[in-house]
């Protein structure tokens, strides 16, 4: 799987957060309830993933192992 390397300064954190949220939802039942943009340090453009239940972490791990194909 080829991915295009992006410079962090070129990525809008709000766009990145929504993109991640959509990808997680598309992969199955993965929801990060605390997913948000870190407003404390805007220059770093950080995304807070927050906390998730253990079963959600396992679902995420399984999706990553499958390549996010949702199979």
C-alpha cells in the first residue's frame, strides 16, 4: 500500500480528525468518543485520540492488521 508522505504543516488538524473519524467508522464499529483537535497547542496540529474501551482497541488492532479493509 503506497501512501503519500505529507508535511505536518500542510495538514489541517480539523480535516485530519474528521478523516480519521470517517475511516474508523468505515472500518467497522470503531469509535473514539474523545477524538478531537488539541486546541492548547495549535502550532503542533495535534489530534487527541482519547480513551477507548479494550474491545474498541482490539477492533482497531484487527482493522489495522486487515489493512483497514473492513472484511
